[in-house]
């Protein structure tokens, strides 16, 4: 069975570390910086040019350190417009934010099982900004992300199993689409 674990930036991911993720490991945005805590990363997805720039710098550093040569094998799936160089692979689907883009790509690549970690949609992310009092700024795009995922499922009608891992609770995304037939 072809399996992928997509690691988002939600706080619930902290409950899953350290963890043995199944199959290929794909990460959203800055999660790649945790490579020392994760199994080897197969794909980094981002729609942000600044993330691609940071990845490029990181790969240059590890290219000089033989103990980390496997980092050179990262595939960087970039969903921004216009296209960015630096060894990125352009995302050919619709314009989506990073998490939905990786779900879309995993379905297109015909994974049998997609595990989602750190897809919380209820607050800031591990790399997000903070208010002056030290509390994390809320995520303003929650409904938009959820809508992108629901639209992706409607469009592609995946036959794979998608499991949402959140704080030791599993869901099959039913809560995301409120009973709407996908």
C-alpha cells in the first residue's frame, strides 16, 4: 500500500512527536526545519517564496556536510505564481494554500492512504506570529482552507483513505464538510 504522511503546522502535531510516520513524509512550509526530529523528508510543499529561499539556503549548507547528503533529495513542490526556480517542482493543480495543495498532489499521485498531522484549523500555527502579550495570533484562513480541501475532494473524488490525526483522535474528514456529499 502506497502511504504518505503530510505534516502540517498545527499545534496538535506536538502531540505526535517523536513519531514514526508511515510512508513518505511530506511537510508544509517551515516544518522542513525540523528534519532532525522527523524521518527523511520526501516532499516539502509551499506557496511562499520566502520558504523556498530558506530551503535553498538549507540545502546549500547540507550539501557541504556529508552526514546530511540525503537532504539533497528533497522535492520542493511550489504552488506560487509566478514560478520560482531553485530546483522547485511546479504544482500543476488549482491555486491552493499549502496543506490543501499537498492533499491534492497526494491524490493525483494515487496514494492509497493519506495521513494528516497538524491540520488543526483552529488557531495559529507553530511558525505563526504572536501578539504583544505572547499569545499566538489566530489563523484568519480557517474556513478558506477547509473549503479548499472540500472542493479538492469533490473535484478529484479520491478512492484513497484520508485519516486526520489530531490529539490522538482520528476522523475521516466528515467534520470538515458537515455532511455535504463529496
